[in-house]
């Protein structure tokens, strides 16, 4: 199982995928707001989304898993 993790702490302001979606390497999957900047989080590998672990408005820390892929 592959995972997409946050590379910084911030608040989730947009979730761009849902369970069942196919993603490509480098595709934006979540957008975080940190220090008044919008920071897109990208999938490091291609795969199918099995679970979205965050919702809009959630606060995440660096290293928290946002999405799991198969």
C-alpha cells in the first residue's frame, strides 16, 4: 500500500480526489493552507485511491498520512 503524506503542517482547504479515483505521479491530490500560502500536495506514485483520511478544515502535521493508494 502506498501513502501520500503531508510535507508540512497546515489546514486542509481542498481535497481533489476521492476513493476509487486513479491518480498519476505528480498529480495534486490535496491542498493545504500554511502561513497564508496554498500548498498543493502531490502523489509521489501513480495508483488508485483506496482511502482519503482527511476532510476540508482538518489540521495535519508534517508526516501525517492524507491518502492511501493501491
